[in-house]
C-alpha cells in the first residue's frame, strides 16, 4: 500500500491496467517472481494489490486486470479472483473480455488453449469511448426504421469498421519477428491491446497505473497516447527493461528490440 502511495505521490489514476502473475508455472520460466504459490496465499497477494490500487484511484476510474485459468489445477485462479473482487464494493463489474491468441498450447488430446482473459470494472461513472478495430464491416442486414425509412446497419453506423466487442480476435500476439518484441519477456502483452484499453477508458493527460510492468507495454502505450503512466516491477531486471524500452522509444521511435538483446553489455542473459 505504502509503495504504491509513494509511486503515485499526489496523483490519482483514472485508469489501472494490472497484469499480475497468474499463479501458473510459465513454461520453464518458474522464476522467483512468477512462481506458483498456494491459492489462499495468491488471493491474499491479490487482495493487497487490488486494495493498494483502489487507494490511489480517482473517483471516476476504470480498473482492468488480466487473469488466467489453469485447467490443470481446476481453473484457478480466475474464478477465485472474480469472487474475491466482490469484496471490493466500490468497483462495479463491467465486462469479461477474452483475447484470442494465434499460438496456443495443448496436446493432441485437448482443445488448444488460445485465450487470455481481461476483467473490466469501474469506479464511479468514468467516460467510455467507443473504439473500432481495423476489420471492415461486411455484413448487411439488421434493418430498422429510422424517421419512417427502412435503413440497414451499414447506413446507420458511425464507422466502416467493426467494434471490438468483448472477444478480441484481431490482436497479434507478440513474437520475435515483431518490432515490439522484448526478448526475455515471456508474458509481454501486445501494444495494440493496451492501446485499445487506454483509448477507450482514459482521456488525454490522464494518469494510468500498472503495478506489474514486466516489458513496460503499458508505459509505452501511455507515452504514445499522451497519458502519464506510473509503473513498477518487483524484479529489478524487468524494471530496468521497462526503463530502457521507454528510453529507446524516445530516442529511436522503436517500440522494442525485436530479436536483439536489450542488455547488449551482457552477451547472453536470457
Ligand atoms: C504477467 S507479467 C506482466 C506483463 C506486462 N503486462 C507486459 O506486457 O509486459 C507480471 C510481472 O509482475 C511482476 N511481479 C510479480 N510480483 C510482483 C509484485 N508483488 N509487485 C510488482 N511486480 C510483481 C513480475 O516480475 C512480472 O514481470
């Protein structure tokens, strides 16, 4: 709680986008800060960071959290986390977004797991801006009478493109051939996903909070969109990666390192 107060100073965040560890073993990267712990301890950790975030939220604010479900362990912690969130009565549940990954994991004996979950809550009555995907509308139909005339949905719409809805299928997962890739960051979120959240749920100049920086995606997206991000990571390596990523972006306009090493002074660290 105190660390987050120190991070924010007097600033209040109108948008929190948190991506905590999901309490699953990530590939062979069961590092100290991403290790699996027992569920009560995980929920206790969740309660603390949610309370610390609420403590610095503006009176009208959006609160997003990325969360996972491990089918090998009864789908924890997603449902447990959702139930825990009911204790925070200042927050109102707004949506449950699923992002479709291109690559999944699974075996020949199971459906491929290609989903990532994003929970959306609000405090007070914050603005929400409708945003659009890059996918053109092609379906005609859904006829409705407007001012005595039968119109179809393309005529009535405000954009040629479709809205993202709560299943996002149009976002490319980060991989080593993309400029935004940060080698060594196994949990990196796509910039496009965070940009969508920031554009729809905050205004120019707003403060955005992300307590789990990792590769610094929230920081870069906020910089691109004219918001100020406050971010942190318990792991000094990821904190350093995040700082370097912003410095590099400001200097070169590049959003990541693609396959190059963010720590060129050390030959092989990851
Ligand atoms: C899932 S990753 C975040 C990914 C990030 N959204 C991105 O796009 O790069 C979770 C991060 O939380 C950090 N972390 C774990 N426990 C933490 C804690 N108690 N406080 C702050 N950061 C923590 C880990 O070091 C890891 O970098």
